[in-house]
C-alpha cells in the first residue's frame, strides 16, 4: 500500500512540473519574438522543425543557421539539442552559450532555462540575478522560480512571508508550481495556522486539475 502511495505521489509530482514547464512556455514572449522576425530569419528555423523527425543532425544544422541570423527561438531549440545530445554529441557548455544569446535577444523562455543551468552548477547568485531581471519584465514564471529558489535555500517562516508577494502574483496568474508550493506552505502553517484547511483545499483542487489536464492559452495572462 505504501509503495503504491509513493508511486502515485511521484507521478503527481512529475505531472506538476510538466505542467509548470508548459505554463512557462505558453506564457513566454515567444510569439512576440516570432512576429518580429523577417521571413528570411524564420525560414531556416521552420525547415529545421520540419526536418526533425527525419534527420536530427540536419535539423540541428538548420536551427543553428537560424540562430546565427539572430532567431532567439532557434537558439533555444538548438540549446535543447546540445543539452540532451540530439543530432549531435551533448555539449552543455555550448547549450548554455546559446541560451545566453537567446536571453540577450529577449527570450523569456531562455531566462528560465538559464536559471536551471545556474542552479545545477550551484551558482545561485547568477540564478537569482537572471530571475530578478525576469521579474522586472513582469514575467510570471520568473516570479515563481525566484520565490521557489529563495524558499529552497532558506525554508523558514520568515522566507515564506518575504516571498509572499511574488507567490501571490504567480498564483493569481495560475502558475501550477505556485499553486502547489503555496498549498504546502499553508498546510505547514508557514502563513498562519488558521489557513491550514485552505492549503488542503488548494492541493486537492490542483490534484484534480492535473488529472484532468490543464489548458493554457498563448500569451501572458492578465495582471
């Protein structure tokens, strides 16, 4: 019985973070960046995407061509390929450079990927600095992840109250990660014992939505 419960909890956690990453992408500024690109810069990216199922190495070559022309979406996709070793041997240093280029070109999506890379390397100062930039740009995902990393570093009641404004904004905008962590903070009494029941209700609601499958529209949710 205990083994089944652990397995179910693991599956729920996996679904949660998959939904969080989907949210981060759905509410990034990818569409705005795409619309600003010329047809000449879009073309090799589109060809790379079409080639992917047939020839991953050729697809990566086209993505890199688009990246060299200044396409930030291509930079992010090429970075994923190098990170996971798709179409080439894995090269995480190159992946990080591509993500840095995409971030410099204005990609919010790249911002989140860069913070994960910085976190894995233990460079929390850089991770925080990148996310603070995203918060100043009013990017919902940056608000959640900045709060998440700060609480992970110092999981105390004081930290919980300090990050509350970030969490509440991300929560209002529907970020599933924010909803989960807020529920856990409430259940643990970090935001006052009177709100423990509220935490259990939110956690059960989120679990139901994860099972049903969440849907996101393109574009940043309204503040």
